[in-house]
């Protein structure tokens, strides 16, 4: 769990540093940061999809995942409930920043494969690399949205901690390369949709799409039971 603890700590440190820097940033510069983060999220999302699409052996799975997951998320109205909860404690766009940050931190090859490698081989290289990237990302996000971005840290800890425990107890058979590829494709679409929201191009309500991530997992679980 050392890698996950370090990764969580870098997000907390980056959020603190970014919030301190934010106090001296004028509004027009904050607007520039919003635009930069929107573009960065969009590019990272596209990259995640493109780099993993070639690895996919189920080219229709991500479409089914997005359709089914978005429908369920809209029925549950996850986005509105999350934004309402955050809105009680912040008048800024913290909800938008948190949703984007959580997706950036949690959905990616390093953040998923890292805990698996740590659990099976004691290798924290992926997690330490991810921690470095997350430090930079959290600093920029907090300079845009404030210290509230630190709330993404416990979410990352629970996410990577759960993957670590599953991999350790199931001997690494659960998180296959195929599953990770499919999760990264769906996650890339979610990150891209967050970028569109920040840029005010289209409010895709990315949080309503979160259940889409469960569909590939269920698919591979069922496939494993039948196969």
C-alpha cells in the first residue's frame, strides 16, 4: 500500500500548494487556467481512448457500457446530487473540478495497473510515476478550484486500495489486460466529457456516466463464470 499512500499524499500536497498559489492569481488568469484544464482534460481523454482502442478485443463493449451506464446514472441523477452536495459548502465550480480531478486521478492505466503490480510483486514504480503526475495535476487544479480539490485524495485512496485488496486476494486473475484496456477506453470518454464541460462546449454531466465503468467489469466477471 506504500505506493497508494504516496500517491494520496502527493494529491494532498499539490492541492495545498495550488490553493496557496491561487490567492495571488487574478480573475483573468484564473479564466486562462480554466481553459487550460479543459483542453488538458480533453486531450488526456482522447489519448486514453486512442491508445487503448487498439488493445480492445471487444470494440462494441465501450458503446454498450456508455449507453447503459449513462442511462442508469441519469435515472439516479448522480451529477445533480453531487453538485448539490458540494454546492452547500462552496459557491465556486468546485463540483466540476472535483469530478474532473477524480476521473483524472483514478481512471488510467497507471492508477489501475499500479495497485495490481504493488499487490502481486511489491513493485510501486507505476504508482510512484502516477504520484508525480498527480502532484502536478492537483497543483494546477487547486490553483483553479481551490483547496477543496484535496477531497479527491481519499477517493483515490479508496479506489486504489480496493484494487490492491482485490488483486492480492484473487492472485491477480481479476484485473486482466483486456479489462484494464476497456476501463481506460470508457474512462477516457468520461475524462473527455469533463473537458468539454470545463470549456463550456457541452455539459455532458460526466458523473452521470460513472456507472459505465461497472459494465466492463460485469462483462468480464460473467465471461469468466461462463468460460
